[in-house]
């Protein structure tokens, strides 16, 4: 069976994670982010763009995941680790 435990995060969760990671990494790349966008605001133009971008990424990742399922993933032996 396909593993349903691998829940893909939603667009807002991904946007927030992306923002936090981006802000955290920016200084190590010598980049100073804008003061007005340091805090993630889902209702700002920047936040809305980030969420829309993440929505598209998730759509593409979902399609990749669908098309990369192997026959082994579809086998009826879901609990293989409990086999003798």
C-alpha cells in the first residue's frame, strides 16, 4: 500500500517554513532582508505570493509523488516489518 503517513504539508505550513529558513540563512549569504518582511504575514503581498508559490510547488511535488510510485509501494504487504 502507498504510505499515507507521509502527509505533505499544506501551502501555509510550507510558506512559513520557507520564510523562517530563508530569513535564517540570509545573513550567511551576506544578504540583508527587508525589515517589513522579516516577520511572515500571510495577508501581505509578500506572504500571499509566497503561499501561492508554495501551492504550485506542492501541486508539482504531489504529481511527482503520484508518478514515482513503484509496484513495490503498491504491494498488499503494508506491514512488512512484522513478517517472520
